[in-house]
C-alpha cells in the first residue's frame, strides 16, 4: 500500500487510466469527517463514509459499474459511480463531495482508492473504465 491515509502519509494514487497522480488522506476531525483529495494545487473533499458506502453499493450491484467521472456542473452518466455519488437516493441523500464547486469527479478519484484498499477490481483502459466489488465482507477501512 502506498501510504497509511494520514495527512503526513497520504495514499499516493493515479486515476484509472494512469494519466494523473493525486494523494488522498482521512481528516477525521473535519465536520463531517472527510476524505481529502489533493490534485496538484486543487483540494477536493468527500464525505469519509463514501469509502464504505461506495463499496456497499458495488457489492449490491454485483457486476461492473462504469465510473462516469464528471465535473460538478456536468451531468453524470446514468448508472455510473459518478451518478450514484450525487444521487438523492444514495445513503447521504445527495453529493458526497463537500466543497461547493468541487463536488464532482467522485467517479474519478474514489475507485482507485478502493482498489488500493483491496476492496474493488478496477479497469485501467484509456477511457470508459469500470469497477466492481471484490468482496462483501471487507471491514470498514476508516474507523
């Protein structure tokens, strides 16, 4: 594993196509507890429970789910991880992204983290990647 997920020792990740590097770490002192994603000078923040919630959704899906990464102002592809990460019927009732204007790209940055944590299988094609759960019995990784 590339890091322990703390600010001092973040997970060092790359997007599914392998074209962009970024770092993520847990900020459990934030309200709500957050997953901080540092992409160059840009900081995105997602609700920390996204790790467990996304894994549970993928387990329930039982098959490959397209990533569908999109900026906040663009529509997400129906049935994608991105669409689920902003859907009114997901466990948080909307956006997992916490920073207005930077709430999108859930489908780009979360699946590689779940792969790093051993929770999912992720495709690494130039475009149109998909993800699926490896196990329904993985423990919570953020508690």
